[in-house]
């Protein structure tokens, strides 16, 4: 009798409990089960892109030489962007080009060479007068000291002539390897690699070197290219650095050698926006020389306006 009473009590309790549940609880549970059935299975996680294989030395050299060929087609008119008429003028102009633009040097040297056409003239000029003549190029006191020093050395040690050997040129005040290579390559036809800020920057972006030191960059690049290419390679790379592959915002989207560049994407990749970053003749603007070569496709620069 007690067992029957207990069973009846349990049934009564179960009914009360069911009645106490919210009306929507059953529907919610059903909806959850239905949603779970309809939900698509999770997509498998994407695999990470395989790491780029290191470039072999042989592959890098082949790519580097192809870049040089592409730059030769892009800049068949590449040239030194300093106006000069003889080795002495090029030597002086190159010394003046430190910490300023070639354009500002080209605007300054006509007046300078009218007063000091030879090493003998420049060695004898009063420092204050020389400083005033080269003032537009900046750092004019230090540059005047170097110019008088190198002119004196040319007069006293080299018979008033610019020597055609690197080991002699670097003994002149204010003349380092970069300046010496500019003079040798463009005034004497002696192959040389000119490592300025543009050349060093692009050599690293192209993966030709990781060095920051100019002499180490020169040595690394010299191992990649035949000696006969050194001078023109320097002009082409510097041209590209000034016109397309700028320091702060390279125009990657307008760069013809982008497929060969491991640094593509450091700059603007949108083609239309990148075109607006192009400079000099590629951007429809004057170049840096007042007297450019006859095959130069751009506009000559304007003379310095007297203030």
C-alpha cells in the first residue's frame, strides 16, 4: 500500500514540474537543435603560405643582371647629372654635390668656373670670395677649404692636371672613393661603381647586398657585374632611385622592374597613385642639368635666379 502511494506521489510531482516550465522553453530547445542541424560545418583552417625559399647566389646574380638590362632599356640616355666640360670641372662639381642636389650645383658652377677655370686660379682665390661663389650649395666653408686644398695639390703635385688613377685622386682633400669613381668613369673612361645614397638604397632593396658601408656595397656589387658595366650601371641605378624608387615613398605600382624586385610593396602599389610620384622626365618635369646630353628626353633645368 505504501509503495503505491509513493509511486503516485512521484507522478504528481513530475506533472507539476512540467507545468512549471516556461511555455517557450520547449520551443527554444527545438529551435536550438534545428539550428545546430542547419549550421554548416566549420571551414578547415587555412594553411599558412609556404615560406619563400632563400634565393641562391646564382639566381640572385641572374636576376641582378636582368635588372641591369631592364634599366638600360628604361634609361638609354642615363648620364652623370652634373654639368662639366673637363675633368677639373667634374671633380669640383662632384665635391660640391655633397649634401645638396645636382641641380643646385649645376646652377652654381657657371659663375664659379667663370672666375676659377683652372686649379691654379682656384688655389689662388681668397677663401671668402670662393665661399661666396659656392654659398648656394650649402656647407660652403668646408667645401671652399676642400676646393682650395685639392686645387693646390693639383697645382703642386700633378702639374695642374687631374690624375687618372684612383689611388692618386683619393689623396686630394675632400675626395673619397665615390668622387674618384665619378671622375674616373665619366672623365677618363675608367670603370667604377659610384655608391651614393641612391645606389646604396637600391642595391639593398634589390637584394644585391645587405651592407651599409659604401665600400662594402661597392665590393659586393662589383662581384655581380662585369667591370665593363660598372659606370653605366651606376648611372642607371641612380637614375631609377631619383625617378621611381624614392627613399620614403617608392612608386612600386609604376615601376617597370617590379616583378624582379624582392622589395616590391614597400611603396605605393596603386598604379595611378604611383604615377603621380614619378620625378624628372618620367613625371614631365625638368631634369637636373642645365646642359643635358642631346639624347636626353626631358627638359633642361633653369638657371639659378639671383635673389
